[in-house]
C-alpha cells in the first residue's frame, strides 16, 4: 500500500492506481457567480454609504445594511463550502475496483464501489467544442447484465481513464472477453 | 446604532465559529483521505485544498474587517 495515498475503507492489499476530480469547468459557474454577487452587494453597500442620511440613521436603513452585510457573509461561506466540496468528491481507481466518493462537508457522505468483475462495458464521450478543447467528458460504465449504467460526468481526460480501466479489467479477468 | 453594531457583532461571531467548525471537519476528513496530488487533480492545475482553506480564512477576516470599518464610518 502506498503510504502517501490512502482512503477510508481501503483494503489492505489494495493499491491506488489513480484518482481524479471533476474538471474545473464544473465549479467555474460557481466562481463567476460568487464574484458577480460579491461585487454587486459591495456596490449596493457603497451606494448606501454614499447616500446615507446625516444624523442618526433610520431603523429601516440600518435593517437594510444589516441584511446586505449578512448576505455577503452567507455568500462567502456558501462559496467556500462549495469549493471544499469540489475537493472532497473524488473517483479513485485501484487495482481491485473503482471507488466513487461523493462527499460534502456538511450534508452527504456516499461511497460507491464498482469491482472490475461487475463491469460489462466501458465507454466515454467527449462531445462538443469545449469538451474537446479542454479535454473532459463523460465515462459510462455498464454493470453486469447491462441493467445499470454508472456515469462519471466532467471527468478530465476520459480517454486515459477509459484505457486504464480496460487495462485493469483485462489484467484482473484476462479471459473475460475472448478474441473473435 | 446599537442595533447595527449588535447584529453585525453577533453575525461576525457566528461566521468565525462556523468557519472554525467547518475547517475542523475538513481537517478530520483530510486525515482519512490522502491522495498524491498532481497538476491534473488540482483546481486550475495549481490550487490545493490548503490554498482554499487559507483563502477561506482570508476572505472571512477581510469581510469582518471591511464591514466593521464600513459601519464605523457610517456611524461617524
């Protein structure tokens, strides 16, 4: 076992081959929205300060300022929690299985394992201009009997993952699909 | 002005406590999951989770300082 890499629930003899997170484009809209709303709320606060009445501030004015300041605070916490969640969600490929760790800091903790013996077919798509330029796409794993398809979205370099999974599957089950 | 100061002080306190609790949970989680990072796994190829944690603390500190100064100048 590589002492530098480990995850909770790892089998003692299991070796991590690679792990990956979603492509940065998956979190990019959140980043843009965060700076947009932060800028907007800051501008509104600035306008309030500029046009504030002289003398003691009216209660309604104070309530609006408090509301705006709290909104900025909630925005910052929400954004950073989303950013942290991005780092916690990983797909781990070991020499035994594929482990999909879907975890958030406060709400979810889900772990799903797909052993190579369960995999019937692997496919990937990289459709569209952005996906081809930025090299990300979807990886589809068809499980036994073709009843269930597991999809990994926004996966960076899906071709590489596709080849690694196929290699590991063929190593684990060399006679699973005989040559025609 | 007391209402303004009191509300913001309570929210700032809540913010710092919430951030501390989140970072504590994150530290615990990172102890259980450790992976060797490379440019393909980092956000934009260079941002580590430690950078995000630092930015979180920085933004909350900046937010508290800026809003406190804002209310101070509003009151003057």
